[in-house]
C-alpha cells in the first residue's frame, strides 16, 4: 500500500539531507526514531480525522464571563451559591484548578459571549467565584463540540444522572421543558431517546407539573424525592384537590416567613408535604407539630387548630411572661396564620 502525501512529507522531514531514499518495505522494517514515531502517529491521527473515522474534540481555557448557560441546562443556575459549590471550590483550590472539563458549543451573533455551557454549570459558577475571590488566574476548562439542541440535551442529561448534587426537582423540570421542545410532546419518543422507562419519565413530568402555587410552600423544593413529588402530583390531580392544596400552601408560606424572621428556620419538608397531602384529600387532620411561640424557652402561645372559621390558640400560664410579652407572642402566632399580620 502506498504512503499518503502527508506521511511522505513527514518522512522527508525526518530523512537527513543527502541520505539515499529507501523503498517502502525497508522503511517499514526500520524502527523509526522517537521523534519520527510521534510525528507519524500524528499523521495517522490526522488522516483518520480527515476521513471521518475520528472526531477531533478541542479543549479550551476560557474566561467564564464569555460563556453563557444554555437554557436547556438541567441545573437551576440561579439557585447556585457558595454553600452548594463549596466542595467543588475547595477541590479546585487544592488541585490548582479545574480538572474535569465542561461541555460548550460555539456561539454566533452574540457580542457578549463566545460559548454556551451545555453541562458544567456548577464548574462555571465555581470558577467565576474563584476569579472574583483572590484566584484571578483560574480559567474555565471546557470541551468544544458542534451539537444541535436535542443532542446537547441528551449529553447534559447523561452527565447529570451521575451527579448527586442535582435535585430530582431540577431534573424533572428539565425533562418537562424538553418534552415539547425536542420530542413533540411524545413521552414514548423521549423515553426511547434517553433510554429510560416510560414509567419513570411519566412520574418526572407529573412532578414537574405540580403548580407553583403549591410548590412555593417548600422552602427547599430540591429536598423532595421523586417518590414524594409524584405522590403530591397524584394528590392534586383534580381541580378541587389542587385548590385545597393551594390554600394550605398559602398558609404555610406565611408560617415559613414568620419562622425565618424569628430565627427558627423554615418548616421541614416532610411536615409540609404531609399537610399538603392532607389538605388535598379534604381531611382536617391536625398539624404534625403544634406551632408554639416561646418566651425564655417556655411555650407562651400554642396554635391548636386553624381552619376557614378562624384560629384557636392556647395562652399558657406560669411562664413568667408579662402582658406585653404575651401580646407580642400572640401577634407572632397570628402573623403565621391565615389571618395574616395583626397590628
């Protein structure tokens, strides 16, 4: 088999001037010099790339400011913060930079950005934070590929499945957005392309479609598992049940605000879920834990029950609280109820 012009050119560069030419069989039998071996290997690779047998993937070192996040990215970039990225930031500092590249594609007609991040948004956020906090030499490492939106979505999905730091709710929302965009609203087609079961996809779409008026009751929606999210979706599948759960969510939102303002933290996710499920079913079950307002570590006011007719509270004696403290405790209890703020 004759050699390609590219190989002959490299052979010529490696042959000393004035040296006699050898036929191809002798050349093949003679071990190449280390430099020649490397160059000839490169020639083989270039030929395979040119023929389409291999695809060249370029790695680039980028300024994260010149990269925007692809709308189809599975992660809620706006929800990223130092706490969610601390482990990655610490790792990048210890290793002297980003080791695992993200995936980007080249942009056109965008004067503010050169690339779009398909996956690796947490790496992008961490690099941006580091550059703004005493590590200006850090760069955003990425592979560049030419992809259409559907291929980009599938690659991002595969990447995210292996990561525990992306929540079930984020993934469900991402699937729901991709369904009409890439798969004409056909769940069977989407499941086949993603190589997942139709049952799993159906549950995720249902979870993602729970009304925002209900999901707002959860201080951290990402704490919900797919099983919990799907059970909520089933519970609010009728207009009546959805309306009941929405009203309960409104009450919980006010309670969460009052708790946070008092420095107690928001209501735990399991308690919120139980209350929403109970409300959706029409049950009037009491809350898992009665809401209490404390004075010097002792309960002054306990909210015993709450419904459309009003709020029933108990004022405790023997707490050492004076009248002013009791009134203030009542005010705090009622601010988190359906009665709203009391002035």
